[in-house]
C-alpha cells in the first residue's frame, strides 16, 4: 500500500501546515519520524519486511542483515533522542504561533457584542 493514501503522519503534516503554517517536514528530525512511522507499519502489516515506501523514503537505518526491520537497543536509544529533539522543535514553533496569536488578539480592536 502506498504511503500517501492513508498515512496518519501525512494527515498531521497537512493539518499543521493548514492550521499553524508549520511544515513539519522541514523540522530537523522529521526523517526519523517518517522512518519510525514506516518501520512501524512494516512490522504491523508486513511482518517486518520493508515496503517500497520504507526503502524509497528512508535512510534504511533499521534494517538488519536479513533486510528486515529490526532495532538494536542502541538504535532505540538514538531514535528516542532524535524524536525528543523533533518534539522540542515542534513545541518551540507552536509557542511562537501562540505568541503571535496572542499579540494579534491584543492589538486588534475589541469586538462589539451582537444583540
């Protein structure tokens, strides 16, 4: 199955872009998010065998010598760190969005109540 059709990750990318003008794909660490998402799908739906999407859209960091998805404890530690950094970056950008929204709200004239 293709990555674009049902991907929850791509739906979230589109939502952040539309609602907050944040392109998650441009945030450092998104490649890791995508690789983990695709690896998860391979494990759940394809017995750990990498799909064409996994092979085309990732750096193939999670493949073992048998060319199956397989994580070592060291890889897991690294992924957790990378995902944490991505999350921190998203949080920082969202804080900026909230700050700009608050400033815009504070500088706009008060709305009169409709009767």
